[in-house]
C-alpha cells in the first residue's frame, strides 16, 4: 500500500479524492499496489464526507508523516502552496500539482529541489486540465525538434468567442452567460485578460526549451476589446478569432512567445475547437503538426491528470523521472517588437477613401475586407508580414483615421 495526501479539497481536490476512491481496482492494476489517501489538508470542515476522519488543518501532519510518500497540491495560488511544496520536496516526498501559477512562477526552483532530494515534481494538470500534453512532449515527441507550440489554452475565453462567432453575442453578454454556466469566475480577469493562458504557454515553452520562461515580461493581450465587427470581418476573411498562446523556437535560439487574440483560418485544426474546449498544437520536425484536444478544466478532467501524476510518482518512488528545466532570466525571449506577423487593422474615419489611401501608402500591399451593412465610417484591412515594431511605427503615422482594432494573423 502506498499512502498519499491531498492538500486542498475544492473543485479539483474533491475530484482527486473521488477518483482515488472509486477507481481503486483500475489504479491497483496499474501499479500492483493500493493507493491509500491518508490525509486531506483543508481549513474547512467536511463532516459528511466518507473520508471525514482523514481531514486535517495542520500541514505538519503531512510533512512529518514518513508513511506519506506522494502529495497532491491542489490548493491554488502561490502562498502557502510554494512554501508547502518546497518543504515536502526537501523531505523527500514527491509532489504533483494542477497549480499553473505556481509552476509558471517557481517551476525551475521546485524542480531543482526535487532533483536534489531524489523526489519527483509533476504537473501534467497545470496545462490543459485533463488533456495529456506535458508527458507526450517530454516522452512521445522527444525525438522531434519542436519548432512551435500554439494553442487555445483557456476554456473561458474560447467559450465567449464561440458565442460571439456562432450566436452573434456581444462580449459582455457572452461573459455573463459563461459565468452563469460556471465556465467563468465572478472575477474573470485572469482568463479574459490572457494571464491564465500566459502561464500555460510559459510552462510549455520551459519544457520544450529546457529553460524556465517567466510570465512576467511576456506580451499578453486578452479578448476584452474584441468586437462583433471584428468577428464579422474575420469571417469575411474565411477565419475566426481565437485567443492563442504561441511560442516559436527560432534558429538563433530565441523564443518568439506571446498570448494574443489571433485571426485563425478556418482550415486550421485550431479554428474548429469551440466552447470550453482547449486545443494544443505541437509542430515537430519529424511528426509535423500534432494536436491535443479536450476539456481544459473542470473537476474530473483536471483531477484525472493529477491522479495520473500520482500513479507515475508511485511507480517511481525509488527512481526520479527526468522532468527538468534550468532557471533563466528570460534572456532567450525575443523582444516583442521583433516578432514578425501580418495583422488585421480596423479603423474609424470621416473620409474612408482618403484614409484607405493613407494606410495603403504606409503599409504597401494590403487586403481590404468588407462585410454586409458596413459602416461608411469604418474599414478594415490585412497587412503583409512585418515586425511589430514596424507595424507600430506605421500606425503612429496614421493621421486620417482612428485605430479601433489590431489583431495578429495566425499561420496555424
């Protein structure tokens, strides 16, 4: 019997308890031993739980118990999750987590502590919830040189954009619906402003590059400024708008990494991933494009990934799994102004003909878009590819119209 503990009994933690107790036979067949929940850490009371006698409010009950070999940290946030995780790893216990904020902020340090103490620190559930992505990248695709990882990494924003695209809903109405259905938090800032997706693409970039990529300083845009007219113009370009986390591994060793709304051609495999689903595309030199698709959040999907890591740790109690990246100061991240892309631009103007001529003079070859019932005071174009710095310099020279939208064109 292998004894484990769970820190946190919220949405994910309760799901982990459920799977470990209802899937005992399946899990036993995977490792040949019973996985037994000895302790559950939470400050709240759960008197009606069938595991009520195993709850504790004292972290030391887990830390000092030599029989507990693996701990699931599903508390969320940085503190005290960071301090607890570091202490557990230093004591030789393996830790698994769904805490993307913690991994994105302290992953390199915690991996180093795990290595020093012959323990494992696994976090499959931190990216994509129940979608297997870190383990396939680290094992199944290890023979590939990865050129790019890009994906829809946040189910809340994808649900909102789907409602705008398919049902013609305004952003505020789609957000309200997402909150009513439980797809969005009461305070949705981390989702709609792109921070959640940024943490996830940083974890994927760290794994693929072997150096920690910190979210701080990574260009991050959300979807709060996307309008229905942007959705309509994108449709006229045979495309949809998706919030994409993207990292390209350039030949000079730099990472072109960002999170932003992007106009994605309908032929792309990512264009048809809708509602609360996530999709992650890995471009390798041997496999070409491989896409991982599924629910990126929720109690049981996320808990299934946490349990998978628990089982992996149980299999490797006496031998570390090689999952590691070195620390860095983001020196390998390409300055965002040097990122190359074509862009969609939407303007308002009182003189459309003169304004279009000015934009064409500044940007050269452009594709002018049109939609049904287009306003006489608005127009949209797609530029050719150039650096973000060049785009911004040219936009600063526009005098005859006002910029309303500036969205990257994806090559996915």
